[in-house]
């Protein structure tokens, strides 16, 4: 029997409409004896073991998910016949390796219940979620404009609700993270600006609302909760978005340059019902689709997979030139410019949130993907190779305590050039990061550069990458000097490096080391006497420059 009482919806959406709203390829229609126009009332899990022999159970208009039943199993025929007797619109079985048996196909063709199969790799929970989301989306809400939105279009939903309510709308998840927000016709108040830039309500504000009992009121009622204006922020209305007993998120309306209208609360309450399928879609499919899209972007950047198929999955036009931007984010409060892009903390991820959001809005066709503290952006080529990165960097600087190093690779003629553009952009970021590593933390600021601006320095990085394995296998005067520095804390290597960087100008090198010139001369003499590192010898000077550059990478 069905595991819950069905919700009847006379004249509800058709099976064809429901299937048209779920992910392509999730379910296959094997036989539909009454055609695709059969009405659907609800979607429920079905346990064949609990079905009563006398047929005293009703499943009229339901889509039954027969969990654990394979189309080739002996039970499949009994499940289909029982669903047909109960008046089910459709029954979904797991598609096995061998496909349905002839007897099952014949029974389906002579009955009234459609036979559907679930493809391998699709979980029952995801199937149930998507079907119920599609059913909720198909139900009339009475909210003009919302019913025409594409399922899961949260920015479109925010803009539509803003027009209905007459205020600025923010859509948030239950953890107060921003999912979408409406266009701003007026300068936002400070709280809305902080919330949008940080992509979440500031933690101190969440604590303030929790302590005041506002969230308790919001999550415990179906009605609209009012937050009066004060000397800091404009008036706000909030309403929870619920799917049964589950809280999917909330809609927030803020006065946008003028007080909210008297009917704003009623409009927001109606909009919350219309928002259910969109937020449910975001939970059950939107995030999975976003992960799949991000995986496709990484595949393009790595040069793996079939370019045309991967480009389609990533949302990238295969016939347009692109360039790759790579951005690394750091928190200036705990700036640790490391040799590799290790995973960043919450502050760094917020910076990447802002960069990803602005990249999507900067130019149509931009797609992004993350890896640790890095954000990769595929930018359709335009005027000015580094202009997009500089525009995004200006946005990143508006995030408190954010430090970003961004590099832009060369423009590619086709998708096959994306891995090379990505590699070039990563090398530019390394150059910027290594420059910053030589500065005091207080002096490190965000920086951006295009590959064409740093070709010599990038070339040196590539040479050092190739030389590093060979260098580690060698020994000699420079190796002995560096080993002595590591063992005794001496600064012969730093002194030689400063002398080389200053082109032999002792005064300039001593100033950089913050020592007296005579101290530097003494160290250089001792480096020659102890280890044989003579900075006057061109060969030794070259070896010292290579060895000291490699040593700085591991400090």
C-alpha cells in the first residue's frame, strides 16, 4: 500500500508536464496505455509487501515509486497489476541490466497504468524530490508572473516578488545564506549591502535576531513577521517558505527607497507559496546540477572528456574565443601566502562567493569553478585582456579583509586551448604570490596581471620547475651554504641573494637587509672562504641565483 495518504488534485497536471520538469534521462516511459496526458495527483513511495489482497486501497492519480523492485524481477508483474487495480497514474520500477520481460510489457499495454523505469545512478530520494517539486510547480498559485518562471530561477523569482511586494527581495536558506536577490532601484541600506556582498546575513546580525526571538517567530508561523524600521535599517518583512513540515528557506522584503505598502505582507505571504517548488528544486536538483556544471568546467580546463559534450554541460559556447582567469583568495587577518593553493577558510570562501557572483553578472557566458582557495573563471573574450579581472578585483576589495591574486591567461581560439590558458593564468598567480611573499604581511595588497604583462617572470618559473628535480640531486658550494644556514640559522644565503638582486650594489643590498654595508661585505667574504661561493665568479653567481630562488619556494 502507499506509505502516506494521497493528496487528490482533480484536474491536476498531466504526467507529460511532470516528466517535462524533471532532469532529462532520470525516468524513461516504457508503456503509457492512456497516453502522456493522464492527470497526476501526488507522488508516493510504494511498498508492495504491504499491499492488501482485497484491493481495499486507493492510489487514484498517484505516481507510485516501487522501491526495491526491478523490471525483470518476478514481483514486477504483481506490482504493476496491483497499481492498475488501484487506479495509479504510473508506477516506477528500477531498470535492470536485462530490461522488462515480455509479460510485463503486455500487461502494461493492456492496462491503464503507465510503466516507467528509473535509470541506473539515480537515487530514489532524488527521484521523489524532483517529481514532487515538479508537481508543486505545476499547481496553480494565483501569483501573477511567478507561474511563468523557469523552475529553479531564483533570481527571476526575487525580481518578480519584488514587483509584487513593492520592496527589495532577498531569498535566503534556513542558515541565512543568500540564494538570490532582486535588482536594486535605490541605494540599499547598510544591512542589505553587507548581506549581498557577504552572500549571507552577518553573523552578529543573526545572533541579534535569534536573541530577540525573531527567528523563533519566523520559523514557528506560516504568517509574515514584521521587523520595524529603526535608526539603522529600513523596515523588513519576512516569511518562511515551507514544503509540508520542512522549512526550505525564507523571503525577506525591505523598503526600497519608500515605505512598504499596506498590502505588502499579503503579497509576500502569497509569494511564499509560489516559491515552494523553486526552493525545493534548488535543494533536490539545483545543487546537483551546479556540481555537475562545475565538474564540466574543470574537465574543460583539464582538457579531459569530449569537448563538445563537456562544453554543453558547462554552458560554454564551443565556437567562441575564451580566456581563463584564476583568482586566489586570502584573509589579511591571517595572511599566509603559501607555496600551493591549500583550502581556504570561511573568510576566503566568502571572497570567492563575491567573485563568482560578480563574474556571472559581468559578461553573459561567464562560467566558474572552484578548487580550494582558487576560483576559475571562463570569460568570453572581449576588449582588454585583463579588464574583467581588474573589474572583479575592484569588487573583491570591497569585501573586508580580503586579499586576492588574480591572473588572466591568453585568449584561446577554441576549447582545446583552455588548458594552456589555465596553466598560464596559474603561473601569473604564482608570480604575484611569490612577490607578496617577499613583503611584510602589512604591505601585501590584492594584485592582478595578464599573462602578457609577466612573460619573463613566468618563463623563469617554468625554467625553475624543470630544474628543481635536477637541483635536488646535485651537491656543491651553494648546497653547502644553504645547508649551513638551515642548520645554524646563519644568513649567508640571504646576503648572497640580496647582493645578486642589487646587481652587486653593496649599499642597496645592505639597505634591503637592514644591515651595515661592512656587515654585508663580511658575510660575502665568509661565504667565499667557508663554502666557495664567490659572487664575482659568473658561474657560481648563476648557480647561487638558481639555488636561492628554489630555496625561497620552500621557506
